[in-house]
């Protein structure tokens, strides 16, 4: 039986392994992405790369009526995502694929490809092999992620991801090298006292002035108005 669960307003995310931790910044990213695309009915299918518990797919499924394929390399995480999807009201539109995105082949393309990818490329790896798969990019570098996204996205589709803020310039450059342009970006701060620590991105193949914003998670020890506005449809306490 899973050790931890996170109750949202319309679904529950069970988390059995520490490597699949449900994080505030991931919840915020999912809610931010859903807001950016919820008025785009052309998005009929999506691909979630490295789904983990399935959190991002569940958040998007609550807001957009699209089919979502969620790919995950680690067997226990894939099973956890399946269980979370099957217990949700959106289960008919959600599918888990246990595979390595670098090797996975399909004729399907997607209007939206999104990811909460491995963060710690070139950093000290954990001795836990499963945690390495979840947290480190030994299996999926940032360059490989962009190449996989570019291969699987439909014409006129969009790419999106959450990254540590210090990877921002590298991500934008990888995108440009493949012909993708920044269309929306959010810079995330824990509080006004902290430096930026996450960046959210959406890329398209159309060059235009991007929508850019900053989001502070906490102000005076409580969730900020901007954070609460994004998460109120998901968090029970908001």
C-alpha cells in the first residue's frame, strides 16, 4: 500500500517512492500550463514525458478535454501513475506507456508535448538507481529531451517544460537550434527574499513577443495571491 497520498479537489495522487515526490513547484507548473492552454480547443492529444506519479497529466486532464499519453521509464513509477489514473474521473483519457523516450517509436504525433524532466544533469548522482532515473538526466539529457519532443510534436504543436532557473538559457538555445521560439515563460520564486529557482516554458514554431511573468509562491508566510489563483481549482485548502 502506498506510504503517502495527496488529496486534490478532483483526484488523489498516491506516492509510494521518495523518487516520485509530489512537489509544490510541479503542482504550480501544471496549473500554470493548464491555464495557458485551456482555451485552445485544437489541443486534442498530449504527451507527458517522464510522468512519475502522473500528477501533471491529472492536472491538465482536469482543465482540457484531451487524450494524454504519459511515458515513464521506471516500472514502479509507471505502475503508480496507472493506479492514480485509474482512480481518477479522467481515466478514459489517460494512458501510461512504460518505455524509454529515447527508444520509443510511434507514428502518433501530439499537439502538446510537456515534461517535468530530470533536473540534475552533471551533478552528483544518488546511489539509488531508481532515484537516479527519476531525478537525474543520466537517462535523458536536456538536449535529448528537446530532440524527443521535436520528433513527437505535431505540426503547429507546442512544447513545454519546467526546469531549474539556471538551465533557462540552455533550454532557450536548444529550442532555437531546432526552430522553436519562446511563447510563454514564468520565473518562479519561493518568496521575495529568495532568488529565482524554477522556470516554466512554452515553445512554438511561430516567432512572437512571448508572454512573460514572475510568480512568487509565498508572501508573508502564506501562499501569494498569484499562487492561490492558479491552484485554487486543485488544492483543497484554497
